[in-house]
C-alpha cells in the first residue's frame, strides 16, 4: 500500500465517530478471519491432494506413536482442528 493511499484512508477514518470506527474494526476482523480460513482450507485441500497423490504412487503413509509400533492412517479418519 502506498503512503498516499494510506494517508487518504486515515483521513477518511478521521471523519467517523467512535461507533462507526468500532463497526469498521469489526468488519476488518471478520475479513481477516475469512481470509485466514480460506488460506487454511486451501492448505488442507493441498494436503489431501498430496496424500492421495502419494498413495497413488505407492507410498505408504504411517503414523508412529511408539517407536516400535506403526499403523497405517486413512485420510478420511483425519480431523483438522484449527
């Protein structure tokens, strides 16, 4: 963002009262959250595609809880907590 654009936006914000500024801040936070969620969704989709591609190429993907034991994972059993 250029300095002149930023200065113009700040100048416009100076015309708003506190309630209007609060609304703007809330909308900015919603936009940030939505963008973050979209980024995470894209990363999850990329992960799923990579998993499927690796499996199709004959790569076994395993999870090791203990060093001596491993068990295969299934992509449909994955949960993504974010």
